[in-house]
């Protein structure tokens, strides 16, 4: 019997990439448009695997229901696992993930946000389409010689460092367990968080979301930053306390923000909401601000990344089905 997979939060591009890769695996994949939650968990009844994405709700109750329905593996098709209650899963169900689908994709996107904000590209495009070719309000700064502060030094951050060093930027970084050899090779100065906040012209977040990093950007940390600092978040929405960011933007302490993720994105991202009002006041306000770019958690979204996500996820399921070591298990 083929392994049965309940594939939650399925979009057309997910089906395309997974169906293509699944020709080599032969799993019985059942695609569901709904994300996993307490209201949709019953869709996993009789399946062996639940395949979920970044905004799934996989708390203790949902995990118990998955186990009750016969599910033996949770296969995250993303790197982050903050939405899974690992304590509740321990001893009941295995959890695997995709640790590195394309660090290049996310690093390059972070730079795209930096350049777009700095050089006001989105504002210029809107203007010129209306026949307005004035330069007033479009003044940027040279990236060369400025200081970028990178929070976290994982694979994505390392690719970002390489790009920013190519611009001639000074790069400082904070990580609990930094790669000192890499830092030395690319002339990255390792600093404390407070030093990073105080010295950075641009702060870019590349750390996982944990209890310790939740709301790492807040009123207190913003107060320690340079006036006019640019904040980039391509990690997880809850790394930033949105109301404090808005306060910083209003006061001018924060000069600009590029957000590919949002604190409460699960109710909006990956869906077409163009015919509805945005009933989240904080998100609506951010979308109105001329010095803020909000995009729909798309930093990962390249052809290469989609291929790697599908291939790694299906290999994770194959290894589990064959009783092999789960190299990408989250413990």
C-alpha cells in the first residue's frame, strides 16, 4: 500500500512541484486547500503523514487528534518549526522539516527589500506610471560603507553576509553560537545585541522564532537603535512586536521597514483578500505607510527552492517509511 499523505494548505504551485517530484516516490498525496488547525485536522483521518506549512496550527490538541487518526509523521515543508508543539509530539509522533531549501533565495530577497526601501523604487514606479518624474522624496543613501547588523548567523545569514560584503558594507552579527571561522573569513565583527542595535544602519533578522527571540524587536530594543534605522524581517512575524514597530515608524526612530512576514499573517498571507477589507488595524496601517514594504512571505519562493522543498520533504517521508535515520528530524 502506498503511503498516504494529507497535504494541508495546498496551492497550485505546491501541487505542480510535488506532483512532479512524486513521480519518483509514488506516494498517495491528498491535497487540501485548508491549513492544519483544530477545525481541519479530521482531514488527516486514515493518512500516514500530515504535510504542513508555516501557518499551520499544530498544538498539543491537534497533535493528539493526528495520532488518534493514525498519523505517524508530521512533515514540515519549511525550515521553521515554531508552530509545532514539540513537547506534545515527543514520544507520540515524529516531526521532520526542510532545513535548507534555498538560503540564496531568502538572502537575495532580503537585499531586494533593502534596495527597494533605500532607493524608494516602489514609490518611483508608482509616480512614473502617472507621469510624475520628480525626484523629491526619493533620496536614498550609498550602501557602501554603511553597517548592517545581522541577527542570527545560519545559512541564510551567511549568504546575506557575502552579498553585503560585496557592496562594501561593514557587517556585524549576533548569534548565541557564532561561526567564528566564517566571521573571520568574511570580516564580520561579532557583537552583543545591544552593540548591534546601536551601530547598525540596517538590522536584518535571520534567527529562529523561540521563546527567547519572540518580540526581539520591541520598544526597548528600538530605543537603542540609530535614528532612521532600517529593519528587515524575512524570518518569522513574531520576531517583531508590531505595535512597537509602528510607534517607532511614527516617531521617525525607525526610518523604514521591509517585512516579508507579519505577526498575525496566518489570517491573510497566501490568500486573495483583494475584495475584502483588511480587518487588522495594525496590518492596514503598515500597508498605508510610504516607508514600509509588506510582502506575502515570499522570500523563499524561487524555482530552485520549490524543487528542493518537494524533494527533501518526500525524501524525509521515504526515509521514515523505510525505517531509516531521519536526518531532518526535529527533536
